[in-house]
C-alpha cells in the first residue's frame, strides 16, 4: 500500500487524513463508538499492523496519526498495544507519529515508558527524545524503571539511556543515585549510567564511578539556576576537545556529531520560529556534516509547509551546493531547495555541480532541475549523460528544454545531432525523438516523420512536437485528424504571419473535444492582431463553419467596441457592432448587446443599426431609451409580433409594457393590432404548454 494511492483530506487537528475518511470531532468522554467509528478504528489498526513488507513507513505512521486524531480511549489503547507489540516497523510508526504530533499524546505515556525496557537502538533514540515532552511525570516513570533492581540489567539500560534526554538536574540526580546507593549496581548498569551521564554533561568519565562521584560532590550544591550554564560549559569544552582530535579519530567524530545533533534537535525545537531562522545560516555553515544535514532538513520542512525562507538562508544553501567537499546527497538537496525557492542563478550553479557528479542517480536529479531551468553552460554535461541508462531520459528532457528555449547556438548543432543519434542506437525514446525532430538535418527529420504513423501514441506525439518546433507543417497537416498530432498542427499555424489567412486556416480544422479549448484560444490570439476589415472577414470564415459556436464569434468580435476611432470607419464600426449585438442576442445576453450599442462611439450610421438598437433596448428592459429611439406604438407592436415566435417569454413581458406605456394609443387601429398580437401570444403559450408548440 502506498500513500500516493490514497486520497487525503484534513481533520480538526490540522493533520492530514491519509485515508480520505472525514473524521468527526471525537472526545474521550464519549463512552460508545458508532459503527462508523469502529470501522475507522479497524481500518487504521489493520493498516498499522499490516504484516506486508511492501507497506511504506509513511503509510504506517499516518495510520498511527489517524488513531491519535480520533482522540478516543479505544484508539489510544490500540496505539499502546502497538508500542508494546515488539514489531519494529509498528513501534517505529507510533514513535514517529508521537514525535510529529504537535502536543504530547495523552494516554500513551505508560506504554511508551514500558517500551524502553526492550527496544532496538534506533527506536530507543527517537523514543528518548519524545518522552521529555511529557514533563516530570515521564521523568518519574523512567526513573522508576531505571532504579528497579528486581528487573534484569538488560531491561534497565533503555530507561537509563533515556534519562539523559531530559537534560535536567533531576535526571542527573537519578543517574547519580545509581552510582551512590548501596549495594553496588552490576557493571553493565554502571557502564550504562556513565554513558548516559556523558550524553547529559559532555564529560568524558565513562564507567568511572569514582570520577562521577567527585564531580557530583562539587556540583550537587550549585544553585539550580546555574545548572544549564554549567552543562553548556561542559558540553562546549568537550566539543572543543573532540574537534581537535577529529582528523585522527573518525569514530569519535561520528560519536560527537551524533551527540551534538541529538542535543541540537532537542534545543532547536524549543526555539521560536524567528529564533530558528536566525540560527539556520550558522548551522548550514557548521563544520560538522550531520549538523549541516540537520539544518538542510529544517529548511526543507519549512519550505514544505510554505513558510518564508529568508535571503541569508538561501545564500547559505547556495554555498552548500557550490562546495565540492560537501556530501553529494547534501549538495543535491540544496539544489532542489534552491530550485523550489526560485533562487537566482540556480541553473548555472546546478550545471557547475553536474560537472563534478559521477553518480547517475544524482546526475538525473540535477538534469531534472535543468529541464525546468535551462542553462547554456550545461550543454556539454547534458550530452555526456545522454546515453546513460539511468540518467539518459532526464538528459534528453534537459536538452529539449534548451532547444525549446533557443539556447543552442548554431555551432553546437552538429555535436547535439551526433549525440542524439548515438543515444538513439540504444533506443528511440520519445524524448530523443522530440529533440531530433527539432534540430536534426533533413535525413533526421525524414526518419522522425516516419514515426508520425507509429502505433505508439507517445512516439507520434514526440515526433509531432519536434517537427512542429522545426516548422514542418505539411507532414503534420496531413495527419491533423490524429488527436496526438492535432495540437501541434494548430501551434505551427499560429506561428505563421498575422492575418485573416491564419485565422481561416485554423477555423477550417475542426478540433477534437480534447483540444477544443486550445483551438479556440489559438484562434482568439491570432484574431487579436486583425484590423476592422480583417475582423469582419475572419468572422465570415467563422460563421461559415458549423463547428464554430456563437460564443467564440462574440468573444472575437468583442474587440470591435474597443477599437480606437481612427482605426475604423463609421460604416465598419456599424457593421461590427451589428454583428456583435446580434451574437449577444443569439446567446440571450440582452444587457450585453445593449451595452455594445449604447457606447458613445457606436453612433447611428445605418437603418439596420438603428432598428437593432431599438430591439436590444426593449429586450434589455431599457424601455425609456427604446421609446426615445422609437415612440411609435406600431413599431413596438411590430417588434412584439416578431418576438412571439422567436422569444415568447420576452414577448409576454413586452406586451405588458406596451399595455402600460401606450394606453391611449391602443384605443384605435393600433389597438386592433395589439389585441391580435395578444391573442396570438396566448395561443402560442397554450400550445407550448400542451406540448404542441415550443418556447424559449
């Protein structure tokens, strides 16, 4: 099971709901679970304990987090049993969930402390860091386990180790009691206690109980407020001493680095967000590699949470990327972070790092960045990796990015072609086909053209994209009915000369449903450069095609209302406005049609436009304006008769307006016309109601 296959949503605790099940707000005071809640509990429990080796640690951890989020006694009991199960993957998942949860998880302290008795070193280390969050209660429980002489030494060493994580005087008191209280403890307990005191204080006394007693005799009466200062002094002194020996003692270097990282993790989490940001530049420059890695991880987490990364931190990330002595994985992580931060110059720094990279997997990751941020200086390295079985596809992607960005100078084209041909001997992947179609010579393009008829859709699409970049229209136009090739046909056409011919050519290519939006947008973009006469001609071409709808025509003609006065004659403006208003009416956009014709530069220049303005004003409900345009009641009745068949619902509204506006005029001959129209509308409406007619 993978978390990528499961839908995620949120819950009240702001933690992700991996399994896509909306969780209600639970309370431990609710004694009974609903059937739905029990199903959720069973699902999360089953996922957590899944014996399959294929289930990833993140899925187990998030199952544990879902159980925490339920906040019910049964879920907490399930987590407790998981901690005590002895199954390494299950125990680690619960510990990780406890560590990532924003506050201590109530009810898990007893199980967590009992787990200390028998737990592998990796889990012991992480669990020891979680327990101090529970405060004095946790310290008392761990101390009781450490002092329990009824248990074998092997079950006491874990709690003894965990005491050092509390970093407090109380923890030191407990540890010293193991060295002072009679009868003497077994040697393994003395050794474990000395090791824990070393981690707590930084002093190198190991299992020498006498040394620890002498130290304690001097320190036991110190005021508690001085304790932290003294411990920091001890740790700093010890750190300096060990750093002087670091070149000759690699193993000791690892120990001190691990010790410092443990302390750093604990202390760092206690700082405010601003304090953490202030310290990150220093940590990113720390001479110890684990400390730098810790800092990189903190930056990655903040960026993943969409938090601000200040400039000084970004500068230090660039230093890590540019440092050849830095660990390769750390340099790569710095590159990814800089890429996500849109840091200036990232592409060139990545290109420089790629020259020193020999690991194909790392090289592929650098090349993936260069595919998003092409850099001319990277071309030589891209070609070097082009035929590598691991990094080759990523290199082809980076090369295409350079080609499509016009970053390859003509002098380099022969070398590029030769490298691509050589790589294709191992397999004509779509990425290589695309590049060869774009930059190849006539023979290369002929071979790529043959792939336009391939059975593989990816090959056809790649060949079309490469040939489209090279402007090879004819072979693409001949296969425009292919959904994989169609979008590249219209892209080549769109790059042609601006004019009505380009619009007409695009219009004559009926789009598949999957590409209709791109086709329409391409036509609109091409039409933006047209002047008034060409705009009318383009609309003629659009109107002649049944696959063109009124909405697209109206959107293209909408430019007519914004054309400057000196760019169009009055007759041209009138023709454009009439067409646009008629399209608005066809779409039922009466107010839109009214606004088109009501503009100051839309003056009356033809009878057709005047009549249309009158109709639009009436349909849009601007009756006073309509009356200003034509106050003859017979004109109103004539329009009413026209609308009865075309727009019966609008006709009914207009009929009432005529009756209200022209009461006196309806007494004579006009009244006969009006009553006839009224009867026809009534008959039309009744027919529509019994299914024998139609309505709007």
